[in-house]
């Protein structure tokens, strides 16, 4: 039996690790950490991003952490609610530390954008058996004080780059845990309509005609929202509706 604990009840701090997600997934196979256990590393030697990309983060400049949840109350078909509450929790953090910015958005499925620049990314790795959750490992990369990014990530930004001043990493970490807990509580308490509304309100490029690469063809379309399964729903100018998965669509950014 797992006990239900808040995110951050136990925090494992590491100087260096390959990837905090890998670390927690491996512990899952052996000691089964309690719900909410967080692993935070000053440096990741093999930080992972979506699509097998690497995640660039200069040691001790940013937050790179992962935590484990046992969302037994959630049907696997509703798993996108995890993406929603995590992105909302992170967006809350950016809104708190950058109160003057009105352009903080969630880029589907769960990146945080400031303007057209990516400030945080999330890697959700679900362990599912049949139609039940066994566990989920959620990894967060939140750019705080890094100013130069060397990888080919197209459009990185950090809190410092957006504001011109440095932030206390521990303060941003504690605020992240508080916001993520608040949003996870909303989900546990059945506040799904509010979560849906909040996510849609913050969705990057909602209702704007923009350019996308869809199944290798360039299209112009408006994001209309996400469906129950977390797929992105867009509408083309001829009113054709497109429903797509992550691998089928790329956002095109104007130079
Ligand atoms: C993305 O590509 O947008 C997802 C990036 C997720 C990066 C974080 S950093 C902490 C955790 N450990 C990893 O190896 N990846 C996630």
C-alpha cells in the first residue's frame, strides 16, 4: 500500500544524476517511493526531453526535478488531466514571479511559454496496467537563471532573461511545489470543469490563425482547444477540423 502524501513531503537532493526521471523510475522498480517524493538535481548528465531530445540545463542555474504520483483515482483515459494540472501549476509560478508579464501561456501539451519562448518543459512518464494507473513520474525543467543556451533548442528563455534579474532557486522550487500541490488537490477534489477552463484560458495561440506543419504539410489553422484524450483540436480557414497527436504537428515560429 502507498501512503498519499503531498508533493515534496520527501525531497531527495542530488548533486549530479543522469536524469531525475530515470532515477525515480528506477527506484519505482525497487523501493517504491512514497507518493509525492521529489528528486531534485543540481546537474543532470543525461537530462531527457520529449521525443528523445536532451534537456539542456546549466548546473545550479535552473530547476530540474521529478516527482512520483499514484493517481489511482484517475481513469487512464483521463490521463491528460495530469498534463493540465502540471502545466497550470507551472504557469502559476511564472505568473507569480513575473507579475507584469501578460503573455505567459501553456503551449500544448505542457510547455510554459513567455511570449514565443519556452521557459519550462514537462516529461510525464506513466506506468499503466490495463486501464489503471500504477504510478506516474513527472519531470520538470524550469529555466530560472540561465542566460545562454547552447543546444539547438529553438527558443529558450529563463525567468532571468525575461525580467533582467536573478531569482533564488530555492524560493522558486518551494513555490513550484506549493502550486503543483494546489493544482493536484483541485484534481483530487473533482474540480475538473475549472481545470478545463483555466487550461483553455492559458492556451498558447488559442483562436489565432497561425502556421503549423501537420503531417509534413504546412497549414494555417486556429487552435480551438483539446479533446478529452488531450489531442489538440484545430480549425482550418475552410472550417475543416483537425484533431492531432503530438507527433503529427509542429508549431511554426515566425523568424
Ligand atoms: C521537454 O522536452 O519539454 C520536457 C523536458 C523535461 C525536462 C525535465 S528536467 C527534470 C526531468 N529529468 C529529465 O531527464 N527530464 C525532466
